[in-house]
C-alpha cells in the first residue's frame, strides 16, 4: 500500500468495526477535552487579539461563543484540546495525536459542510499517518520532537482527504508538513512548561495549511514517510486501535503512580497525615517533572509530585484541580515535598513502549507499603470502558454545555449518518 493510495482510497466499508469504534471514541474524547479547555485563563485575551484582524470570521472555537477564520479556529481548538493534558495519546508515537488531528479535521469538515462519515474516514487516515510519521522521525535522529512535530503530518493527511486532493497533491501535502513541522523540543518543553504545549496547536494549523497549499499546486520534497517500510501495513494494521485515553489532568508519566496510590488506599485506607514519604520507582525521563511547587496550570500538568499529592487530597485530578486557585493549597504543597522520583534502569529500558511505575510509601508509625509495578489504566491492555469515557465527557463538559452534553455521545455513535456541522452545533455554551 502506498502512502497516497491509503490516504486517498480508504473507505468506511473497508474499516474494521473495532477501528471505527475507536475513531468515534477519539472524536468524543478530543471535543470533551476542548470544551473543558475553553476555560483556560488567557483564551479570551488571545482570541480577541486575533479577532481584531478578522472580526467577521465564521468558524467556532468550541466551548465558547467566539468565531475565527478557519486556520485560527483550528489553532485555538487544538490549543484548548491539549491544554489540560487530559487528551488521548499513543505509546509508540510518544505523544498526543488527537489534539492535533481532530481539531484540524473536524473544523475543516464543518467549514466545508461534509458528512460525519467523511470526517471519521479522515480521522482514521490522520492517526495512521501521524503515528508512523512519529516513528520515522525518531529513526532520523536529532532531539525528540513533541506531538505537533509529527502529528502535523496526520493533520495534513486528514485535511488533504477532506479537500479532495489528488494523489500527487496529497504526497506534496505530506512533504510540506514534514518540512514545515515545528521543532517542538519535547524534553525542553517539559522542563519549561508553557502555552507552546508540544507545538500541538501550530502543528494543527500548519498541517491544514500544508494541505491547502498542496491543493493549490504548491510542491514539496518527497516525504521520508513515503519511502518508509512503515507504510506497507497501512490498511491492514490500524495503529489508532492502540490509542490510550486518560482521566487525570496531567502528563501520562504520572498516571501509573496515581493508580498505584489509589490501589493502596483501596486495599488499606490510611489517613493522609500518616504518610511520611512517597517514593516513585520510574523511568529516567520522569525526572523532568520533579517540580514540587507549580505556579501555573501548565507547570502543574508537568509535575508528578503535585499530581500525586493533589489526587490524594482532593480525590480526583481534573481540570479544576490544576487551575491557579488550587495551586496555592498548603496541604497539597506540604505533601508534594514528601514525594521523590527514583530512576530505574530497567523501567527506562522499557520506556516508551511501556510507561511503568511502582510506588513505595513509608508511614509515620514505621510501617511501609510496596505496590505492584503498574502501567496506567486507559492503555490498550487495560482500557477504560465506553461508559467510563462517556462519564469523563460529562464531567468535562456539563458545566459548559448544559443539558446538550448528553446529545453528543449519542450523535457520535452514529456520526457516519449525520453531518459534521450537526456535531459542531452542539459545542457552544448553553
């Protein structure tokens, strides 16, 4: 299977039912994350600055009443999808495909009044291309790129299909996306968290732009991906089925430890004030997130001690718990000081294919607890049920969308029979 043939020719009837179902869940999850992310504190300032350049734009920013021109709507929808770091991911790709691909594809499908089937086909194409592009990029060496640096190709592939690009134009779109991809240095951006957020928003907007340029006849280099053996299983191996989902608003690298502590408290409830020390046996990259006193939401997203402590004290870790009002809580800060991360060579060797951690807790009475080695729930081998993901969607959206939230999972279940515009019409505040 060639790269362009897969992007151009994949049809709904050829797609396995499991793949279709995961594509629906990816759509539901991404828009839930975006609606929740519309509460990020600087969004109004950013959007109003852009609106001054084009006050008559028509494409919505989900979860708000704002409308922008299409490229900027894609940018900010991707920005808010990724903002609280509760969006989907993929282990081999080492990052988040959905936050880049879903906003680019859904906004384009809405803008062009396309069907839900068109959208779902394009999303599957986008995930398959993006994940393989990530592997090709890693094989070429250089600094590890964040999600926008490789998911851009998935956005370009999805949008190329939605624009009706020819096979030749599609190859040029992928070449443009590879060349225009943001540097997105992943490790440095984790060490210095900011609204750049792995280049996800820029990857979505630039992926759309690459496809639009290619549709006009703009040419590009032949993409590395087109000559990679990784394209040979396109259409037979659907990597989207290995997508993981999250219910904690923090980097995936904290999730196994949170699950381990939750398991401890379920087995032997103890007052939190009896915890003396928490040690997390983990992989070396987790050390980038050892900060204990985050001062912004995005620093909190990348703080394992904060995530663990906040979850233990609050009983959950959603967007509310990483908003600025929560970051100054003295009890969370005090517990964070008692958390340490221990890099283990064995777990480092198994990363990124496996994201494994083990918790050990010392108590003030001299006793201790050693938990099992865990991966996080939500991985393909320990999936959340559909009901759990729908409940996540409710928690993320109900306060913003009101009673409309419950119409969306039902619509997505049969999205191939509806228009993309019908879905987008439900994403404005009640």
